[in-house]
C-alpha cells in the first residue's frame, strides 16, 4: 500500500499538490495518499514518526489533519463541497480520512483567500515586528478554529505569557540536554542546498533560538557554543496562542490539525506569519501544566506565536509521486 505508485488521475494529483504544503513537526511530512477512483484516502506514514519528540504520534496526526484541510480548500477552489469521512477503517488507525467530491457550490471569498494562501504560508522562526494584530482579526481566527471543533486560546495577560514562556523554556532545555533528542533533531536538519526533500534547512534558522520570549528549537546547536543570544527582543514575540480541543482522541488530533491549517491560511491571507513552540506538549508533565494555563482547561494541541514578519520562502517538499499512489 505504501510503496506501489501506479497511475493516478489528475484530480488526485491536484489535491495532493496542495496537501503537501502543510506544516509538520521538523518538516517530516508524515503523510501518504491513495487515489481510489473519485476518492482520496489520507494516511499517516508511520516511518516518519519522531520516536522521541512524538512517541504516540499526536503531532503526526495533527500534521496530516493540516494536509487534509488543504485538500478541502483545493476542492472548494474548484467549486465542489468536500465529503470527508474520518477514520473510515476502524481496524486501521493510520487511515485518517476518505475524501470524496460533493455537489457543486461556488467558493466564497474566504475559500479563495485561503486557497491563494496555501503556497504562500511558511513557518516563521525568530522575532516579529512590534505591531500588534488587530482585535478583529484575532476574533476571526478564533472563529475559524472553532469552526473545525477546536479553540484558539490567546495568552493575553502578562502572567499567562510568562507562565507559558517558562514552560517552553523548561521543555527546550530538557530537549537540548537529552542526547536522543539532540540526535533526532540533527537527523532532520539538513544542508541548505542538499538533495533531501524534507527536514529543516540550515538557512531557515537565521536567529539565535532564544531571541524572543519563547525559545525555538536549537536546530544548529547554537546554544552550546553561544548560551546567551547577542540580542533579545521580548517585545517582538508576537501574539502567543494555544490551539486546544475538548478531548484528546485521534479524532481530536485530526480536528486540531484542520483547525491549525485553517487559522494559518486565514492569517497568511492577512499577512500574518506563525511560529511553532510545541516542546512542552511533547513532555506529559509539562503538557499537563500547559493545560492548566488555559482558561478552558481543554487539551493543548499546538502552541504558536502570530505576528507580522518578512515573508520568507517555504521549505522544500517531497515530490507528489513519492506520497501518492493508486488504490
């Protein structure tokens, strides 16, 4: 199922080209697709799960949920309603969704905004500009997350921001001093002009990982040779937010991924970038503490910063032919 790449139709190829632009932890791109006639099946690729950072596959499913949302957006661009059946095979949890073509309905303005943003979106690393996001936009982003069955909880108070910053810092410190985590990160960090179609390129990390209030992953090992950043910009951290779900099942992880991508695409369409800081969610004790910081008490699935920044380039993606096969 995962290695046969026979002929697939143009519609499936079109959908998967949009799907693979979704974000994923360390740019592992842990998804596979099978075209079955008029339908497209979405699977996780368990060979790309990060054994230390993501032992239960939660972030892998979230990434695939983001890819699934891109499939839906691509269908809406063509004027069709996507028909999504989640987890169609109860005996195979890797089979996340089956997507079919529904009835014709003209795409609305938001559909078109998000479709144009599919290839513009990229992950931001480093400081943002100091300008705050408009409250109207923040409210709209919350509505978009809620439309997918999730919540976008913003950390508004100084206490909330400081508490979450401490948890991210604690988790990142634990990762940096754990040989296994360091090795796992190194395996997915690549030369900027290498031949790999995945991982995080070196030139995607232009700043010291500790230059904002929320530390980034130390892809380059800078903190080992330069523990203190040459400059720190806490006022350029941006809006700190947590995407949460009511429960913590596979279905909730898939919802969180779709909510994430919906938020990211709408934000990108309004020239807002996003940075990810999921380190404390990868350690059960710290994840419980993150949950305690959210007003709703729901399960935290993503931690991100949102702000205005210079639009950079997207990282390389696996070829469509390597992730799509015919059923």
